[in-house]
C-alpha cells in the first residue's frame, strides 16, 4: 500500500515527497493533532474548571472610563459611596469592571436626582427605549482574510462594554476566531445547536436566541459563539428557498432571519456587534439586512483595495436583489476602517489618501495601527483591553491603546448620533 511505504533518501538537490495519502484522512489527522495541542495550551493558560477573567483597573483607568477625575473617585471611596476598591501595594486602588458599572449607576442616579439628565446619560450611555433609540446592529465585514475584521469586532465590542453599553457579540464566522478570543475552543466547548445557526435554522430543531447567548467575563458583554455548524446555513438555504416556492415553507426568508431573532432579545442590549464570515454568502447577507450600520475593514495594500472593489460590486448587486424581495436596507452609517496601518509606510499612506479622496467622511478618521502590542496579546487569546500596561514597553502599549480608543470612540460617537445625541 502507498500509505505504508517508507520514505527514501533523495539525492542531493532533489525534493523528498511523502507517500501519497488520502486527502481527507490527512487533513482530519492534522485537525485532531492541532486541536489536542490547542486544548493543552488552553489548559496551561486556564486550568480545568477555571475560566477567563478580566483584570482589575487602576483608579486612574477607572476614572477615565467613567469620565471623572481620579481625585473625585478617591473622595467617593473615602465617603463610602459606591463599591469600595481593592487596595494594593502602596495604597493603590483597583476596580473591577462590575465596580465601575456600579459607580456609573450611582453617579447617574445622583445626576438624575438633581435634574441633570444630560450628565446622567454621560455616565450611563445606554439607549433610551422611551425615546425610540433603536438597537444598533453593527456588522464588521470584508471577504478578504487578514483585513483585521475579527480583531476590530472584538475590540469594538469590548470597548463599548467598557464604556457602559450593553453589548451582544455574534460570531458568524465558521472559523470562530472571535469565539477563540473569548476563551472558547469551538470543537470542544460547543455541541450541536450552540451557535446562531441554532436560532435561524429552518427545521424543528430551531432554538430561541436567548438559549444560545452566553455571558462572558466582561460584565455587560454577552456572546453567541460560532463553529463550523454555521456553514450549514449556506448549504440548507437553497433547499429552503425551493421549499418556499413550492409552498412547503412560510417562515422568514433567509435575509430576514437574523433580524427576526434579534428582535426577541432587543430589550436586553444597546448594541450588537456581528463578526461576519470572510465570504459574501447567505450568512453575510442576512447579517447586512439585520444591520443598522456597517464597518468594512480595509488593509491599505493595493491588492486588498482591489479585492474590496469587487466586494462592493458584489454586495451592491446582491443587496439590490434582496431589497426587491422585500428586505429593508437602511443604514445609519457605512464606514471604512483602515486596519494594520503603518504610518511610516509611504505606499500605505498613499492608499489611505486615495481612499479618503474617493469616500470622504465614510473613511474613519482614525486608523487601526499595526502594533506588536495587539499581536502579542493575541498569543494568549487576549485583546489590548485585557492585558495590562506592565506587560509591554509603555510607549508601545500607550500608542496602540490610544489608536484603538480613537477608532472605537469614533464608532461610539456615530452610534450616539444615530440615537440623536
């Protein structure tokens, strides 16, 4: 058998080939080996029965997140108002995100009692259902890999949670990179029907969205994890469309299914951030139709920009078909986010300038910088908001965090503008 043949020593200058093997068996074997190693790495980082936790924040960080001075936080602590911080070496004070959110609520109540509603909203920037502030659903998308889509979606969701919003993150990518960042190993931690597919499928096994939502270690941030079963939606939708034409199916069309299930949990969240798959299929189209806003990530290289051009043409054509079929496509904003940007790279700067001349304000002012701080944090499945400044050169961390906050703060301002603030 070819599979049992031994490798032979090739003459110098020639390439040694492995014996021919069945492709599916080879790939499956590699997948199992990689899965075992990832599991072992996770168990070293996070022992069995343990889960990811979010670090505490210094009083300076907490004050900045809340929007007050560090001195004012100290006064609140001395007066016994709100949750009391942990005290570390040298009397340094540390707050959990739950503490920070409790302080926000306390300060908002104080401001509201004094009739300062604007100040109260600055502490708790949640949407106001009484004013018909609609749920913001933001799809982060591009169909070219390596554009920083998942990194952007993860940091945006966490930033919004850190700033006091109630956030739902949805991993719509079968590769499940967003889920991995939040501590899930999809093939081990998820069983059948644990992804969004469980809530949007066409058969009797459909579950409610609330059943597949999971809390995260970020207070105020929940997630719908993903895995390979999401790909089933791409496979079964053509049959569902055929059944609909023959009168066998009367449920929502594929492009309305995500919108329909989000409506069932709308009261629990201010913002939904969807990490779309890197392809323009039924899942992505359904996400776009559910979206109130879209962020398209772009790596400033000419091949990536050319790819984005095709993505825009294809998206436009497909969405026009969806609109004619009854889909609603009204975006509060569409923005292009420059990712992995290197300011000292001349060609990249030229491409960014080219994009700004074409699209104007639709290109976010702040680019997401390429940074070793972001990539190093990713080695332990963490984001920039999870790692502490002490783990990096201060200038590197500060520069990366400033750029990240500028990007996400710009998106936050667009969200609030859509709510009329």
